[in-house]
C-alpha cells in the first residue's frame, strides 16, 4: 500500500474539534510538504483559535499527523485557493 498525503481542515465547535474538509495532495512527500509550507497561518496555538489545517500522512491505512497550523477565516480562504491552485498544477502540468 502506498503512502498518501492529505490536508484536513478542522473547526473547533462546542462539541469539540470537527473535521469538515480533506484534500488528497498526492503520494510525493516533497511535493505535499511544499504545498503545506505555502499555507498561511501560525504554529502558535491558543484557546482562541478555531480553525486548523493538519498535514497528514497515511501509510497502510494508518494516519500520522506530521504538522499543523491554525489560521483566521481570511487565511482559510487563501489556503483553499493555494491548495486548489497547486493541485491543478500537479494534475495538469507535472508528470508522475
């Protein structure tokens, strides 16, 4: 089974943390990490943070959280734009 990389978006609610989006960003560790590093946000977490992006690797079906950032609503929009653009480039202009 091959390694897969994902970015998930999680929202803090009154029930706890709820993941509401998951992007498959490929099987190439370096490309996936490059995409994640472009995202806007901060590693500084406080109780005020409500939005999180997690960088996840799955191998043999088991998830491993490699990194995370927290962000504002405006950064959420920008991050979704970055991910979509990078996935479009990967799927249409880069050879596997």
